[in-house]
């Protein structure tokens, strides 16, 4: 069925689920439809009483859900009391919906540090860009990334070396140090290959998981309170 036909289900006054995220925290809200232009694929929502209006921008993915189908959208306008989205295409359930664990970005003045350890010594210490109970993301200068890759390649000569877990020390601002094994899951080059983002899957003991969970719950409350005050 064509997107335009599905959008005809959205009538003035009907509520529609709109999904985005802010600082890695999922934002799912029901907004009242103001008007719909199915052929042009525009949907307007009433933003008058929305506490999270400031999170909607062109730089963050936005989705709507109609008939149990998710649609990727672009923010066409976010002025005064109206949010206008341009509906692009149907998509699978977005990552922000499918995540098993909530991911948060650390507060800049209270950073989370991650140290990579090998043979009882920590070789690189960097700030985390995001963290959840299941993983942590960091951005490294290329020379530090090369150093970590050298350690992996020396540990084994086959492709499985890429998945050899690192010993990690994660320093949380108030909850203390968490020790974990981190398996490299993704590598993303950034800024002309000067920096590289690495994502690690965490293997944690129960006590260590509890510390990270406490941090994430506290950080999520801070983020939501910050949102409400904007």
C-alpha cells in the first residue's frame, strides 16, 4: 500500500505516536494531528503542550507510527505551537525502539572514563560518548585506535582476534569503578579519519551491572529534567 494511502488514516484531532531521541534517551510521545497532506506527505502536529518540543531537529532521526508501521520523517518546521514532518518512507522498527537497554550520554562536567587494559596495565584512557548496561561507545584518536588494533592482531592471527575481549575499567562519576570485558562490535571513522568511534559489548558481573544501572537511571532522570526546563 502506498504511503499516501496510509497517511489518510491520520485525521485532524487524532493522536499519533512520534518517536525520536535526545542524548540517546528514547522519546515517544502522542501528538494530536492538526492537518495532513497525504500526496505531499506532510503531517502537522499540535505542539502547544508538548514538554519535549526542543528535541525535534533535522539532526536527529524522527519517526511516526501509523497502522503499526513505522515511517522515517524529516522535520520540515518546528515553529511556535506546530511541528510539521515530511514523511519519507516505511522503515523497520527503528533502533531507538528496538534497544533492549537504555543508552545515555554522560554529562560533560561528570564524564565517564574508559581505560583499556592489557597484561595488567592500562594503555589508553578516554571519555565514553555513551553507555548502556550492554555496551559502551568511545571516540579515540587514530593513533590510539591503531595501538589497540595492534594488540588484537598480536593476540591471534585469525579473524576471531577482532572479537577477543578487552579488559576494561569504567570510571563512573559517583558509583565508582566497574570492571568488565569488552568485545569490539563496530568501528566508525570520523572527521577525515583523525578520530575513530569504537563500540564495545560489555560482559559484566551482577555487582558491576548494578553500578551501571544505577548510573543510567540517575543520568536518565537528569536528562529528562533538563528537557523539561528548556
